[in-house]
């Protein structure tokens, strides 16, 4: 059956919000609201009742525009409830965004630093003991192994500068003022050593902060039982020694102490030789080689990033909890708003709004609230992340890092929050789509 509305003998005038129909035969006037007017126009004899119902469900552009205007008007008329909803979204989003930017920046900077400071093909170090060192004869044996193109030995020991602070790490390695920029991850241009100045030294960011070893100044270190002056030629980034570290040329260290022993080595493998095979050779041929800590740069990088991810895994749980709390706050705010608007929804149902249209209105309100909250949260979170990176992190750990924005992750997160907030608003307002809101209007009769 295809319903067909009578059009002959009728005077029809369509207005923006309603349709006026005057029956010339019976001399009766009818005022159809928006929904009734749509039904009247759809009963043209070409659609079944199911087709008319489907067309009504789809809605029209005017209907959707009216729903959007009504939703925005409601938000503007209830600033208190909107503020509560916005506060929960802004707080949760800003927390997640600030942590995400800080963690991403830290991880990206750590990865770039590892790439810069691990240029060799194989690394090894002795056991963590001052007595465990490579004598000159052992160093010569390593350099003469088949497959070794070049090897750089270094010495690591600890210096006590302040009894109230951890020991400072001293690294003596084959570094010069000319090649320091390529070997060290300098955070600024190196200082030029004036004529007659003490031998150069390079300090990490932690030493610069903790001991005020700024670039260009002269410092004093205890070596071989005496105080030795050094000129700070630069400050470099170092994520492995938060207690502070100083690097000097190994030739300078040997000249001052007469100690040629080494604790670390960086080996450049000859072309065509496997680093894995050379590791096995060192463990087999070098006395005590089985006690050495030997690793490829890829292994060091993977282990460092794994430790980083494990350390910051708790931040992901905090971010999930923050989003959950924000959605719960939004749900509570919208639930209270729906209860306060029961009569309004009842009136809307009486004048022709369907459950779907009321649900669309609530979804629009949730979408607008979440969209604004996410936008403000993104901006606020970015500002907080800068404080975490340049102030909190530097004061707590004495590490610098470059800001890296995870654009893709932030975009997906923002879309997910907006979608979840919209669904939460609709779910919280499910009472507004029931029949009890229609009966609630009777209370005012």
C-alpha cells in the first residue's frame, strides 16, 4: 500500500517551521509542524509506509540544521553544566597530551643520542670493578686480532668531588678538540680554549648543573693524588650518567697519571668480517674474555629503549585512567543535565521530535562539548609538556631533550576522545528518549 495524500481542494502554504493547509471544501484550517508536514509531503503515492518511515528516519537538511541549532542553544543556555563537562575533558586530555609529548620527546632524543654515540661495530667493557682493567699487553692483543680494523680504548673511573653527592664519572678516551663535535653530542657550540689555558675537558649536562661546570670556565679535578685544572671546552648530552661525567683526552690522562690501563673499548670491524664472529674470537682468545660485557650497538640500543619503555609503562596506565575519569565526569554532568531537562524533552516529543532526533541533539551537544574540550586540552597539554621538558625534567634529572610532537598519535587520540565523549553523552541521555519524558509534561498541566 502506497499512501496518497489529497491535494485537490486544498490551499497549501509552506513556512520555515510549519506547513499551513486550508480545506476549501470544509473550510477548515490545519497547522502541521515540521514532522507532520514531512509526512504529508512524503505521502505522494510513490512510497510505501516502510519507505515513508525510512525517509523520516534519514531526516532532512533543515531538520539536521534545526537539531544542531537547538543543541548549541541548549549548551549556551546552561553554562554551568557545560563548564563541568568541559573541565573533566580538558583535565584528562591535557594530562594525556602533556605526558605523551614528554615521553615521545624523551624517547626520540634517547634514540638519536644512541645513534650518535655508538658509531663503532662492537663494544665491550670490563667488570664493574677498579681492579678489572685491560693492561697494555691485552690491548695490543685485541688490536692484533684478525678482523679488527681499528680499536679505541678508554678508561673510566670515579672521582669524589663532594661527599654530599654521588661520585663523578671520569672518562679518558681518544678525543680531541677537533673531533669532539663528531664524537660527543654537544648541546652548544664548543668554547675555544685560549692560549696557555689548561687541557680541555668536556662535561655532560648533569655535571654542568650539579657542579656549575659551565662551558668556558676552568675546573679542578683530583687526579693521581693532586688537583689538576681543566678548561671546559663544551657540554654534551648524556643519558647514561645522571650523576655527572667529565671526559678528557686519554693522552692527557696517561701523561698526568702514567696509567695506560683501559676499561672500555670500541672496535671498528674490517670489511667483510662479522661482528658476531669477532665477539666470539675475543671471548675465546683474550684472557678473561668470557667475563667481558660485549655487545653490538644494535643490542645496546634495543636494551636501552626496552628499559625506557618498561620505566615509562606506568604513564600509559595513568593516561588511560585520566581518560576514563574524564568520560565519567562527562557522563555524570550529562546525566544530571538530562534529569533537569525532562520536561523540555517531553515538550519536544509532543511537538513531533522522535527519539532518534533527541538522540542526535544529545550527540551534537556531546560532540560540541568534547570538541571544544579536546581543543583546549591539546593546547594546554602542549604548554604543560614544555614545562615538563624544559623545567621539571631538567631540574630533576639534568637531561636535555628535543621536543618531538607525535602528530599521528595525538590526532587518533583526539578523534577517539571525541567519539567516546559523544557516545557517552548519548548513553547518559537515554532517559530522554523514553516515554516517561512525555508523561512528565503532565506534571505542569
